[in-house]
């Protein structure tokens, strides 16, 4: 079928593990905002925008959160999550499937802390709940990736549009991106 032909033509899994990981983090760093998908107790899915924090060693992803938000209930019910990233200008995308865990480790919070967090937490004027790194409302969500699939554009946008127009005319799927997957074993190797 056409979709299988398209996937085969754009398969980029022949890249080395180092190249896959480099491109993955380059995409995430360039997109920065992920849609974090969790599951409510009634089974329905919920998405919300979350800023990926500074990349740390390994393949895990960190997000700052308010410990009193609804997502904490959702994550305690089911820690399986999906992160999706999309860059509208390049059409690059990333999908991360993994397990989320909560951290209140003050040393890690201080390590990742950014002053712009204050905007999201506000200052309640009591000297404690001020959006600073010691604010007890601040926690971190660690997403340990189980599998990743991403698409990285191989061409500039005008070249990609030309290839798409050519594909429409010829019926032959275009090679416009590299679609790559990283499984559990590759992600574990990337942690080392």
C-alpha cells in the first residue's frame, strides 16, 4: 500500500545509534515543548503542553510540575505516558512512549531550576510558596523512555514541497524525511 511504500522509502533506521540519539535530542532541544498525554481514572486521555527541561545525561526527559495539579492523580493511576513534539516549520516530529515518575529531590530541582518557573507558580507572599527552587509545590516528572519514533526532515521546505508535487504527479512516494525508531535496548544503551 501507499503508506507502507512511504514508510519504507523514508525508513532511516540504518543510522548508527549515536546518530539516532544525536538527531533525537537535536529535535527535542529545537522543539522544546511537548504534549504530555496521561490517562484519567475514567480511561480518557488528557494532553497538556509541558516544557522539556535541560537535557541531562542519558535518554530520560525531565519536566517541572506543580505537585497539586490533576496530572499527579493521573500519573498515580497510570504512569504510562506519551510525549509528542512537532515542529510546524520543518514538519519534524517525535513520539516518546514511557513511564513517568515523580521526583521531589531538591538537589535535582536546583540543578534544573530556571527563574522563569516563578511565572508558572507565582508568589503567595508567605516567603515559602514563591516559585523558587525551595517552593514545596515544585516537583519534577521524569519520563523514562520505553520507545521512541521520530521523523527528521532531509530537505529544506521548498525541496520537500517539490518532491511532494513530483510524488503527486508520478504516484511514487517521496523521500522527504528519515523516520527512525529506538527500542528499549537501544535506549538503555544510550544511558551508558
